[in-house]
C-alpha cells in the first residue's frame, strides 16, 4: 500500500472504530482516561509498524487484539 492509502485506511479506522475500541478497553480498565490512552497506544503501534504488518487482512481486528493485550498488561 502507498502512504495515501495507508493514511485513508488509518483515518477510516480512527473515525469508525475509536469509540468502540474505547468502550472495549473501558470494560477491562474501568477508567475512561486509561482506556483512551490504551486505544491511542494501540493505534500508534499499528501505524508505526504498518510496513511489517502488510499481510494483516483485518486491520481493525489486529488493533483490537493489540488493545486487548495492552489492557491485560495494564491490569
């Protein structure tokens, strides 16, 4: 994928999945600010590693899995 396509995909994921991701993280942490921070960290992790993650078929699911692991690490 070129950078423009990557940015469009990332923007779509951010706008369409961020709130759902926050609710998911909140169900683990029970703290709104922590949930928001973990979501941001998960999104940044994907963005920074997107070049090596090109084989990932379902990016939102990958980010959700990353988020779950971050929540478990937090706990």
